[in-house]
């Protein structure tokens, strides 16, 4: 159990940063960007689970969740920066 919990702890920084970025994108009404990023990260999680669960079992489920959040954060960061740059160009 301790090994699974230690692997689960890897996701916390990505989870909290992702929540902040998703909140920003929701305020900016960028729901379509969030949807695309979520679809990609779902595929990453499914692929990680399919390849790692036979090797590591329950620990792989925790690792795939952390990997999903680790992949979503750069995508959310990119989307947030894109929104900020786009709005800066539109202002006179």
C-alpha cells in the first residue's frame, strides 16, 4: 500500500497546477481547448494503463494517473499562454 501511495504522491504538483490553469481557461471561456487537452490526456492514461498494468499491477494505475496529469499541465500551460498572447495582440 505504501508503494502505491508514494506513486500517487507524484501527481499532486501537476494536479494542483492543472486546477489553476483549468480555472483560468474556464474564465476565458476556452472550453474547447480544455476538451482537446482532456481527450489527449485520456488517451495517454489508457495507453499507460494498457502497457504498465500487466507489469506493475495497481501501482501502474497510480503511475498512469500521475502521467496523465504530467502530460496535461504543459498543454494547459500552452493554452493559457496562447490565450494571454492573443488577448494582448487584440488590445490597442
